[in-house]
């Protein structure tokens, strides 16, 4: 499908071009394999994935909306409701927990005054609990806005990060 054949495009031409580039990596009959890339591109543009946005991605990739919802709800990198300007996701899997991630998560909750899945009143920060980020040796690990990995996060490093992001 291309932008002209999708009903009332919800994404910019630039975003659609990026999705088309991702789709081109797969055989035509396997274009649904680009769903993760398409969701990431849509979220980058919209800030989060509303049902209407996921429905658009489903139409664009010729797949059932439920299949898109399944992907979006399975991975913690996708946001199904609005998030703060700075989303901080901390890995709490066992290897990271054994290296202090649980204490780091508690410190972050206290520092921001929110729990997992919540956003600060000023809309600046959202805190999420994440699954393995593939950097157990660098724990505690945070991912900022799905793009920037921060390793060995001590309370001092967290204080500095929060101050820089305000």
C-alpha cells in the first residue's frame, strides 16, 4: 500500500517514506514484517500510539488491527497512552535487579514522585519498567525515550540526569 491508497493518512509524507523504506526490506508478501518499524516511526511522529494510529498502520501494512495491537501491547517501547517528554525505562529483570536495579528503581520513584506507568504532574517524566535491555553487565540500565541507553546508573547519575532534563 502507498500513501495515496491509505484512508486519510494520519502520518506525514516523511513518516510514510520511512515506513515504505522499512517495508522494502521484505518480500512483498511479507511486508507485515515491518510492523515494528512502522509502529516506531508512527510513535516517533505522534508521541504515542492511539488506536486510530495503530489502525492506520494496520491498513497501511494490510494486516488485521488486532495483530498490530498485539505487537504494540507486548513491547514496552510502545506507548499506548500519552507519556511525558522524557520517558525513563529501567530494566528490572533478575540480572539487573541483582546488580542494584531494584534499589535504583525505588530511588527513581522517590525522586520523581511517581510509580511505574505514571507521569509527573508537569508532564516532563514518565517512568516505566522494562524487560531485558541486553546490557546486564552495565546494570542498572535505563533507556531514555527508547533511544538512549544509560548504564551503571547510580543515585548521583540519576540526580544529574533529572537535573539536565528539567
